[in-house]
């Protein structure tokens, strides 16, 4: 009754609330389930073993039966089919039935029997000529199923022999069909004989072959014997004949063959072989026929977006399948373009070529003598990342050579040549043509060197007027949305105007490089001035839409990033970036034309949404408004940009003055040696000291310091004197044009040994004047200001420098005869101070004659030499000195005309009433004082020249006037 201390009989309690009976039940159910699964697995194992044994016994029986039939076959018909007659091919004979039953392409005796059969077949057909009767007897319709089965099996057996024994037969595959009696040639001839289009079983036979991926077998056969093929280029082999018959059958209207999986199609398996047409020239001619090429290209257009999953494995890393396919298609396109009815083919071809071309790495410009330098790039930028994929050089050459001027001319004429100027909305056919052409050219611009393709597009096609007519109608009828639904290159939600602008802008910009003033203003070529005003509106709205109104920020791809790789990774973003760049360049160029002779109000270039909020944001770095100011500054009015420029200078001055109040740079300058003294003393200052206050003390001709305290006026006088001396043409650093505009002297090195150091110094002096708000009387030539903005000068800038040379070049441009008869070569003669030197415009230019085909390049290179190359060194050093004080981004906000205003001020007068309204008076004077009344009356009656002098010299010494002029720069040209 009492606790004994033994715990063994303690009651066990399940904390889960389950009794021991319930636990035993769960354990029993689990054991039962496992046992049931084990029995199921044993039954499945036994069933599988039975099936395997059954299959093995069946295959063993079949092999045994084949062996018995094989023995019986050779006993009946002989080891080499010597006992075979023509009746053996008939439907009632066991000859073909037995042969096809036991045939194994890996057995030598079977191969010998098949080769003997094919030889006898060709002999019997040659003697009799009735192939259908040979296989079907007198009534083909009754024996059709049997005959078709035997024929297709016989053909497929021949192909299998070639495939399985390709290494042994590779030397025989490339031999000419009529001169060879080898085993491979006999088999190929038999295939050609049996799949002839005239036979009733042709469609069923080829369909049978296609279902068994016949092209992949032929691909392996060609790969095995490619070395032999490359050594036998130009020979029409039997293998080529087989391919010709198969591909030509599929494109026929009577063909009932089912569609082939794109992975195993002719396009994927055969067209991706490198340099295919060099191996099979006859195949190229057949493929390029209208109906056939359209069939295959249309199939490719349906799946080209997913080409990475469709094309077979690359032959090697430098021969990617998509690049080989592109090269073969481009070579065949030249033949296909000449065929009638090629519009639909051209649309599909452009679609396919666009996606394939986008996948390849950029193609570098060749070093051929007839290629000019990269147009539009004045400075060389390096540091590009190496491309991941490097194409074989011959393959790269195949692609770049195929996209030649003739090809581009044919493509654009086929796609766009059939549309006449019309009104109303574009129809679907025109939309498809424009979309295909623009997508292809957009990708081409970023893959191939531009100088190879721009000339033909700009001057030998109607691309610009056709695209403009299309864009104008879409703009007027608000039909851009219908265009965005058509091109396969763009998603449906992309703006429809992106692609046309991406192509139109660079081509039109290129045309304007070589257009002369008479053509642009008088003849109104390439577009009328009315159309150009409409174009300005379209470009302005497009830029504002992308840069300001879009919710997502448009990425600004760096120059170091490869454009082709960016286009692959971010196609839409890159397209928007590209439109921003080319539209901005074209608008800037049109603004330059408007500055030469105004054809539209300057306000037409300004965006409608620029307000005070925008201006305040534009003053802050890394804002969208500031980005617009850098990428499309003309959208902002000049007065607003000048205000931003002054605020940037003010911030820099304020930061510099805070470093040291007592720091002063004081220099003694002899008036009769002002340039030399300034060069020796100021040139030694560091950049920080140049931004600081500089005090000048003048020393007269007697060596005595002039009296006076430099509160800013003496330094201003010093700046005016030094610029007047340094920029004087008598000093030899600068020359002046016929319009008395200054530009660097190309022969300055013949006069001054340190001429480049002087140019660096003068750049610093000009920047210091602008930094301090001092206007200097230096009218620079526009083409020199372009160099300070690191821009490129073109033919239309040449009249200011050399009007006679300009007239000669325009004469060449419009010359109707044979230019080669003029005996001009790609050389130019420089004449500096009586010293003549001959310089080649291209490597080997003295041996390159100017012809009608390359005259545009010659004109461009001559203008480039005079406007860019001759003054490159001087301009570069001047710019380096200038950028010590003035950042490049600040100057990039202004065009050359506006830049000159910042340097020298306006040549126009100023508003006296506005000046009076913004004048503050001290010393007891006020605006109604009689002295002030008389002062303003005198000022009002001064001549324009004296008003300028008063503003420059008189006002600071008469009254204290604070000119805000609404926060903008006030400048009067003195």
C-alpha cells in the first residue's frame, strides 16, 4: 500500500492526448502503406523487365530475320546484285522489299548492295527512261502506296549511308557529278533521280525526308567535308544538286509538305553554314528566285526574334550561326532584289536582317584607301570595353562588303520607291515598308561605320523626302499610334515616331553637311523652308516628350559604352537615347542655318514648357531640367541660359573669394611690352590664382609706374589692351577672313617658336575676360568658335574662310560630266608664306583619282582639311587654356552665335528707357532731379557709337548705376 521506491510501474501518460491503442493503430496503417508501395514497385519492376525482355527478344528476332533475309537476298541476287534485272524494281518483286528490310548503313555489305542497286537503277533508267514504270509497272495508281513507300525508303537509305560513312566518303562529296563514278556520287545521283519534281511521289518523298530532319544530316555531311569543298569552289557537285531539288520543291505552289520545325529547317541547318554560296553557287541562284526566297525568308521572319533557341550550335566561337546566316542572306539579297515582285520579300528580309544584325558585334571600318575618316567626330575617344564575341575576319568582311552602296540603294528603292507623295494617313503597306526600312537602318547605323553608308542614303536615294512625307502626314493626322503597331522591332507601347526620327535625323544632318547656301535658301533643297519649320516643331516636341514629359528618365549612355551592346541590352531605352542625340544634333544644325539667314523666328526652337520652375531646377546638377540644358540647350531661351551661366560664374567666384581675402596677385606690366610681360607673368599662375583677383600696375615707356589704384578699371583696361595686341593679325597668331573675322593662323609656327604656348595663354586670357564679365572687341570666325565647342565644321562654313575654294567645290558638286577627266586626286596644296607643301587627304591619296562616285567624299575632305585639320593644333591649345576657367558644359549651352555674344556683346543698341528704369541714384540725386533729366536727354540724343562708349567708360564715373537687366547679361559691342 505504501510507495516502495520502484519507478518501473509508473503510469505512462501521452502528452499529445492519444492513447496507446491509437498509437498502435497509426503505426499499423503506416506499415500497411509501405508494404503496399513495395508490392506496387515490385509489380512495376516485373512489368518493366518483361517489356525489356520482350523488346530485346523482338529485336533479336528481327535481327535474326534480317540476317536470314540478307543471306537469301545475296543468294538470289548475288553479292554485287549481278543477277538483278529491271523487273526486280517492280512492285511484285522481292528485291527492294528484302533490301530495304535488312539494310543497315553501318554494314559494309549492305552499303555495297545499295550502291550496286543505285548503279543498276541509273543504267536501267538510262536505257528505258520510264522511272515510274520501272517501280510501279503498268498501273501506278493501284500500287501508289507501295511504290511511294519503297522510293522514300530507298532515298532515305542513300542519305543514311552518306551520313554514317561521311568520314570515309568526305573526299568524294565535292567531285563534279558528271566526272565521278564513286560510291558517294552514285548514291547522290540516285537521290537526284528519285526526287525529281516531275514524279508523282516527289512531294511524299521530300516530306518523309523533312520529317526525319534531313537538313541536319546534310549539315553534318557538309561539315565533315568542308575542307574538300573549300578546295573545290566553283565545281557543281551532286550534293549541291540534291539540296537544290529539295529546297526548290518546298517553295513550289503544288507542294503539300507540312511545315518543318524551325530548328530543323533549311534556314537553321544549312544557311547557317559559313560562306555557303562559295561552296554551292548554283544553290544561291535557286534560293534567290522570288517565290523560293520569299518562302524561306518569311518563315525566318516568324521566328527570328527567338533565333537563339532556333539556330543550331555554333561551328566555332568566331563563326556564330546568326552571323553566318546574316552573311549568306545578305549575299543572296543582291540577286533577289533584281527579281520582280520583291516588295514582300524585302519587308521580311529587312525584319530578319534587323534582328540578326543587332546580334553581331560592331564592325570596324576597313583600312581601304577609298574610305574617308570618321565623319562627324573631331576628337578620338578610347577606352571602349572589348567585345565579348569577335567575329572571324573573313565573316566580318562578308557582312560589311554585302551592305555596300548598291545593296542599300536596292533595299531603299524596293521598300520606299513605290510610294508617291500623297496626302492623308499612310496605309498599312506604307507603314510596313517604312517600319522595316527604318528598323534595319537604325541597327545598321550602330553596327557599320557611318561613312560607308551615309553618302548613298543621302545623295542616291529618296530616303529623306519619302520619310519626311511619311512623318509629316502622321504628324498632321495624329496617326503615330498605327505605326507603333507594325514594326516587329518595337513593342506596341513604344512611340511610333521613334524609329523614323532615328533614321531621318542622321541622314538629313549628313545631307546638310554638303548642301550649299543657294541650295538651302534659294532652291530649298532637300526640304522646303516651310517643311523645315514644321520639322523643327516635330523635333522640338519629340525632344521635350522624351526628356521632360516621360515619367521614366531617359538613360544617357556614356561614350565609353559600346553602342551595339547597349542596343542589345536596352533596345527601347537606347533608341530613345539615339533619337535625343540625332534630333538634338539636327536641330542644332538647323539653328546654325537660321543664324546665317533667318527663315523662322528663334523662338520656334524653344520648348513651350520652360518656366521659372524649370529654370530654377536647371541650375541644380543631376536634375532633369539640368540634363535638358546639357543635351538640348536650344529648348531654353538664350536669356534664361545666360542667366544660368552668370549664376554659375557667381557661385565659382564666391567660392574662390572665400579662400583668402588678402590674397592678391599684383603684376607690373610695361605698356610697350604688354603681351610679352603678361605672357611671362600670368602664364605662371595656377588655376586657382587665375580665378582670384589680379591687380595690374602699368609702367610707362620711361620705366615709371603710372599713378592710380586698380579697383577693377585698370585690370579691365589691361584686358582690352592685351586682347587688342594679341589678336592683331600683324602679330601673326591670327588671320582674318574677308568679313574681318578672326581665326588661328595655320602657319603661326613659322612666325613664333612658342606659338602653341601663346594660343594656350590667349585661351586663358579670353576665359578670364568672360569670368570677370569683361566684354572684348574680338569678332571670331564661326568655324573657330565651333572648334572651341569641339564641334565639326562642314562645307557650308567654308565661304567665310575661302570663298574661291568654296565656289570650286560647288562647281565639282554640280558637274554633269565625267569628273575623272579633270585629273584631280585626293591631295591638297598648302601655301603658307610662300612655302608650298602637298598633303594627302587619304592614305595613298596621290594615286586615288576623283570620280563621280567619290566626289562628295573629296569635297568633304577638302572642307575638313581647311576648316578642321589645319587649325586643329592651335584650336586645341587655345581650348585647353580656355577651359582652365570656363567649363566645357557651360559653353555647350550656347551655339556659336550666342557664344560670340557672351564674348563681345550685342552689336545692337540698348534700350535707354529700360536702363533708366533700372538705375539707382545716390548722393542726393533722384530720377526727377533736373541734372538727371538733362543727363538722360543727352544720352537719348547720342549716336549709337557714343552710347556704347558711354555704357563702357562714362557711366561708372558719373553716377552709380546697378544694372540687373532682369538677371541677364548686358553687353554692348564696342
